[in-house]
């Protein structure tokens, strides 16, 4: 059995503007942004680039080869596909690791720095470990040979698709493509579309899980029936952080709809994908429906954190009002003492007792202020909110 190719890839929203920036960087190591040129040169050198090509295949793309026999293809919508043609069954896993390491340790850090300015990536997304789909392309392999490969990588088969030109056997994170009489270019087109669909679905699932996590964190803040005055600022700060994360992710979710339509249109105009789309073309529609669901869910999350912020802003105003009342009491005490002194003495005299009396009044005022502030910080404020039964999401 001959293994002709190993593919790995990912997708994150980009446009032709970022693709132009990538092309300029790959050609000359330059950027129009205020980035450290030494770091750019270092990242470029680490990529070990050979030939670079800028082309169009439905979408614009940049393609380049490397000294490690790895070919990289980057599309304007952010899809990245890497493949290695110098592979064999005996070195399969080391070949897979080589492609993965190039992606994770060379290419991703370079692009992360290239796009390090502007809106940040929320830490909830940045810290997620990516599980790539690996595509292993074989030439005219027998059923037993494919099953042998499957047993080495996966415990079970999740999906199988057959046509006259190629067969697809999918495990959990491995796809085995048995090429019968299809061109390498058309096999690659199928793989590109699979990576996009899988990554799109994966991002939506991550957004669903982040919604669950943030919702529970907001609940944890609001579940306190009473909170101390000293804790209100802490809780308010937490809610501001959640709101920032929600807004950043909301922007990314709202971008996603355009990418489905473009990919779907290009795929359905490709005759070589006709047999595959006849079975799985509905997946574009399913992705669109899932995206609409996530948008609705995320809008609920935005409203929920906004309501929580308004609730705690009201408590902060209440604390401020109580503090003003306390200061008014202290001021009234001081004013009363001063008036008492005015009416009991015909004229002010500078005596040792007068100085001591002044400091006693000042101490009483200071002590009263501290005492009232301490009482305010320990005072508990009621968190009034409507409780709902949770639906399963």
C-alpha cells in the first residue's frame, strides 16, 4: 500500500486584506504595522520557505513550499492546509508529527505575531487546545490495508463514503481517503472543504461551551442573596470582564455567516465535488442553522450580563448614598461641637487645653468616619433578581 499524502489544517476568520499582509511577510518579511523587524526576520527564517505562489481557485490563496517538503496553502477566508508528500506507512506517525509541529511551532507563532495588534483574542479561545483532522491519502489500498491503518489510529469507524473515484473512511480525528482514479488536485479540494466544515462546526461548539461557562460564572456572582458593600466592586469588575469577553466573541460570531455562503457557492459549482455534495451538501444548511442558534444564545448571554451589571451598579449607588449619609452625620457632629464651643466661650483663646480639645474633636470625627465606613463595608445588600428554571442547552 502506498500513502501518497498527509494533510492537516485549520480555519480562523480572515479576509483578502490579511492574505495580502501574509503574502508581503512571506516574500520579504515586511509589515506595514509597527512590529519588531528583528522578530519578523526571525519568524520568516524559521519557516524555511522555498517557492511562493499567489493564485485564485474560487478564492484567492497563497501557496508555498518549505525545506521540510511541506506545502502550505492559505486562503483569503482564513483556511490553512498543510500537506507532506514524502511519507510512508513505516514512518506515518513521525510524518504526521512533523507536519503538526511545523503548523504549531513555526507557522502559527509567526502569524500570531503578524496579527498581534488590534482586537485581542479572548483567553477562553486562546487557551483551547486544537484537535486537528488528519487526512491520510492512500492509492488503491485494499479493505484490509485500510482497516489495518484504522486500527493503528482509531478504535472505531464513524463514517464511510464511497464512490467510483475515491473512498472516505473517517475515525475520530483521522480521515482515510483511498484514491482509486481521482486527481490529487480534486482530492485536495475535497479535503479543504472537509477541514473548513469541521473547523466551522468546532468553533460553534466552542462558543456554545463558552456561553455555558460564562453563564454559570454570572450565576455565581448573582446567587449571593446578600453581598457585603466591600465585595460589590469586586463583583462589578468580574462582570465587566465577562462583558468584554462576550462582546469580543460576539463580533467573531457575527462574521461567520458570510464564510458559509461563499464556501457553499464555490463547492456547489465544482463538478468534481458533486457526488460528495449529493450526500453531505445539507451540512452547509445545518451549519447555518447552528450559527443562527448560537447567535440567539449569545444575544441572551449579552442581555444576561448587562442585566447583572445594572443590578450591581444599583447596589454601588446605594453604597455611595449610605456613605454620603454617614459623612453627613460626622459633619453634623463636628459642626455641633464647634457651635457649642462658640456659645460657651466669649472669645477664642489659645491654650494647651484648646489644642487638646481640638485634637479630641478631630479624633472623634476620624474615628466616627472609620467606624461608619467599616459598618458600610460589612453591611449586606440584597440582590433582587427574577429566578428562572434552566433549560438544557
